[in-house]
């Protein structure tokens, strides 16, 4: 434990890991195994981390090991809190044409969120001879 804390630079904000890192997260060797510095710091203060959960850096600084800046969350929550592609697209509430992604107007195709209104409009333009009502029209009538 002393060896671990000797590699931490404590400031008024984050406590930065000064030991080895992989460019994103700090790590060190403990009993022949590589251990993530932030996970170890959390476990020292709060106890074991349940299987399947991740440690989220509330300060968004991945080399921070300050226990009050760390929180246990699911992978989904951790991803959506970030600033990656998934988080950016999950926060979009309308399709590119401005239709709301509501429960009735949204469907998923190959893991992507799609707009029923746009699909219906496209289908009507490309198949003018077929008079079909969309699922959304049927649900609303």
C-alpha cells in the first residue's frame, strides 16, 4: 500500500498516478499481476468492485486515483457519460430531418436508431403506385 501511494501526486484537485501507464490508465504490478491504479485506489477505500462493473472517473482525468473522483457504474453508464461516438449519438433527440425519436417514431436496424417517418416518406416517394399506410399511421388511427 505504501509503494502504491508513493507513486501518487496529491494536489488540491485530482490525485495523479505518476507510475507506469499505457497512455490512458495507470497500472502497476502486484503479486505478479498487472493492476489498474484507479481500481486499486477505489478498492482500498470502498472495498471490492462487483463483477461486471467499471470505475468511472467523475473528473474525466483517467490518471486520477482520488477515491472521491471515482464511482462504480455499469459499462453502459460509463460509455454514455463519456464524450465518445456512442455518447454523442445517444444524446441526439431528433433525426437529421428534425423528426423526434419518440417511442412510436423510432425503430432499430442493425443496431442503429432509425426514423419511421423518414422511412415512410422515402417509401412513398420511391413506390408511388402502392398505397400503403405506415405502421405509425395504423397505430395512430
